[in-house]
């Protein structure tokens, strides 16, 4: 679970960009866990200053996994990449 300190959406965008690799790894990990458990939605982060949850719906799992794969590779999270690729293939079927 990620916790953000931003006080508005613009700051959140900047914070997420600065923490891009961390966000990608956390998002991918959360989605993979949700897929294994059959969850329809996963909360990836919390922005407590705005009382906002950052989540991914089941319909967005494939796109999120595909989008975050490169940063997970750059972070050398190879086991995470392996699992992500496995699920990407399953979700594309």
C-alpha cells in the first residue's frame, strides 16, 4: 500500500512521477495479489490529505500490468515481471 502526501491532484501527479518505479512495483504487486484472490478491485494507494483511495478496477488490471511492466523490469523485480507476464497472457485470452 502506498501513502501519498500531496495536498491536491497536481501535487499527486508530481509525487507519483517522482516515485514512478515504486508506484509501478506496488501497483503490479497489488494487482497480482488481487488476481490470485479473485478480487474485483484493488486499492493501491491512499491520499489521506484528500480522503482519496487510488484503486484499480478488474477491468483495468490488464492495462495496468502492461503499463507498469517496463518500470518493474527497470527496478529488477524479475519474479514480479514473470508473474505479470503470465497474467497478461491469461487476461488477453
